[in-house]
């Protein structure tokens, strides 16, 4: 798989966030490409099932060759909302017919003939791996998806699906404040099996919540900002990028300057000691 190292998340482009109009979406798509971000991350549920369609219309107007970008989408969460009135309870659905129908709907909404990567959004206790494998096999044979992966699956859940069908990526919450994947075997498993890890919410809660942990992290970052001539958010992305698993951060910002800053984080080579300095600040004590 070929994806840009920084991936642009599109969850907040529509009614769940900035409420971009078509012109603003076109401009932001072009800005991402100018910075070297060629991969765009979607899910069917974003914007109560509306953002894919809005983005697809904008992309169709953006005059960009399809082969120069990579489009990711996800399926499986059945949300309650105006666009799914039949859903009386939030649940997950992964039967063969539903997976195929979801992929085909995303293709229609995004106005593309194929998805570069198609993910199951969250694990379900009722997930049947043979159903998933049958759906993925058909979608690949028809050229509707190029690669298949997961999102928010543990190592054992990933192994179960991978026993029936090839898994190319797993998108997890990974950040300096959500380090579970570093310790619970998730990244170890992905490295062993050649599965690409992607990180949603890569900055964690550092800038969202005022906590003792966030205060420690910001204090530790202050001298490093001067040392590396970088911003705090760039250093947190660089912290993820240094991991040998080859994590692809999925950024959620829609602000042009912050998108540019995120890409510049790729050029920051944190020293080993500085990486552990940031880790220690997060943990609150020296590593065991």
C-alpha cells in the first residue's frame, strides 16, 4: 500500500465540524495535496451519513486525477439519526450483504470507482470472519476495493479476521496520552504481520483537557520546541512517527496552517533521549 505518511481525516469537514461548503472543500483538498498529503480518510457515518457525499462532489470539481490520491472509508457502525430512521439502537453490522452494500454506497457518495482501503470501523461481538472474508473477496474481485483493513481492533480480534482474509491496516487511537497500543501487543502484532498502523486522534488530549498529565507534557515540550525549532503539536506527531511500526497519523484539523505544520513534523528527528523525555512526562515517572 502507498499512503502519504500524514493522512487527512475528513470527519469534521461537514456538519460534524466546520460545515465546509463545496468551494472550501475543494480548496482544502488542493492545500493538502500541495503539502504532500495524498490520503483522505472517511467513514460512512461522518456527518450523519452526509460528509462522504459532500466531499465526493467537491473532489469531482477539484480537477484532480484519481490515481494521485488514496481514499479510505469505513463501515459497520449503524448509528441512530435522521438518515437512518430505521435504527432504533446503535449497533454494529458485518454480514456479507451489508459490508458490500456499504462499500458500494461509499463509492457512489465519494464518486469514485474504487477505494484504496476499506475498513471495518469497530469490532463487534457478533462478527463472523467468514462473512467478512466473503464480502472482501467479492469487493476485491470486482475491483471496488484495493486493500482491506480494520479500525479499533485488538491484536486478538485482528488475528481472528486475518485467519480468513488478508488485513493490510488497522486504525487505532494512538497518542502520547493514549499509549495502550504500545503496551498491549497491538503494534507488536502489526509489525510481526506487516500490517500498517494508522493513528486517529494523534495529538491525544494534550490540547483538549487541562490535566496534570497534559501540564507535564507541555512543560517537557517547552525546551524541545526551541531545540528542534518546532511547535508542540509537531513534536507530538514526531513522537509517533519515530516508532518503528511506521505509524501514519490521521490528522483531524481543517486549518491550512496546521495541516502544513503537521507535514513538517516528518522532518523532525527526535533523539532517543528526547523521545523518552516526552514518554516520561506522560507516564508521570521514569520508565520501569
